[in-house]
């Protein structure tokens, strides 16, 4: 895991990776277990994976604070100066990730950097790329989803695509790999509404695998036929969350203006789900 990475010596911003990176040795072991058709062993490898493997003492310290509380606790412990930056309860945080979505997050360390980064987000000058596993097989190889998003009138804890009111939202997607019962998508956001990717993909008829809120978990498995239900259940045992990962960020440094790009590989649970689907798909071709 690389939880805290500073952007240069100016100390104006930092990048946060909120989930463990798929370590090469772990993925190799997992692939071997899948090759033996030993799903139990593969699952055990993920569960026993130590997130502190290969990290620095500073990163381990931050991880210990994450374990005790939240990412905010870790940030304040590592960078106490950000307490006065940004909104209440969100020190320095320029944008959010949904709960249980892994990946890259931008945090500002000064008020100047915060204002610049928030404005860049508002002007759509920050490029955000996600990886997702979705149920089913989209017919097209790529597409654009446009639909305003608002609170679901039937359940205020959810968001929904609406014909009246709401905030305009636009999501671009393309197929990375097809597995029959599921598909790996790369997604780019043109807007950043609450739960946007999950809502748009569910509206498209392809909910994110493992998403408990928008039909990607127990409800979806119940709709699968007998031949795929067992594989669907196995995938959900590997993924205790939605299969959504913020994999890449491109932005201009708030002081120097230099273009910066950050890439975070798939976390172990996501990578294992892909390998499992790929292995099963190969046996059927």
C-alpha cells in the first residue's frame, strides 16, 4: 500500500491510495491456486494478505491510524496542518470516493492548493479513470451514459436517474474484457455526482458486481441461472464490496502547473475476481 505520497517538495498537495495494491507475489500465488481450481486456497491467500508488506515506517504508522479510525484520522496524524484546510470534517479532501470504493484520492495540504484543485475539478480539468466489474455483457464496445441524478424518492439513502430535476451527469465507458456473465469496464467521469458510476451502470442494466445498494449483490445472484449462480456466489465471496477502483488521476500541479499522472494497480480482491472469471471463461471456450 502507498497510503501517503507527497506531490513534490512544495508541500502543497498529496495523493492518497485508499486500498492495498495487488502485490506481484500474491497475485502469482492466487493465479496458481485458481489454476488448480482451488478457490478455497485462493480466497485464503487474499484474507491473509498483509497490507503492510513492503511499506515504509511512515506508511505503517499511517496504516495503524487508519485501522483505529478513518482516513481522516490518518491524514490529521500525518499532516496536522491540514486541519484548517477545506470543509468541516473533511480536512484537505478535494473530492470523495464512495464507501468501499478503492483507489486514488487527492488531498490538499494548504488552502491555496485546495482552492486551485477544487476549481480544477469544477472546470473538469482533472481526469479520473476507474475500473469496474459489472454483471452481464453490454452489447456495445463503448458508450456514454447521460442522465441527471437525484435522490431516489422511494429511498432517500439511494440516488437515481431522474427525468425531472437532479444534477446533470455524464459517464463514459469502454469494455476491457468480457467474461460472459460479467464484464470488466474502464470508466471516465465527466461529472462527479454522488454514486454516479454505480447509479448510471445500474440504470444501463449492468450493476457493479458486489454493489449492495444498486442491485449488484444478493439480488443479482438470485436472478442468475443454475449454471452461473455458483460462480456468481464465489465471486461475491471474494468481493466484500463493490468492484469499483479509482485507478488513474491526471491533474495539473496547483503551484507549478506541471501535468501529473498517477496510476494504482487493481487491489487484490478485484484482481482475484478478474482471474477467477478469466479462468472459468477460458474453460468454456
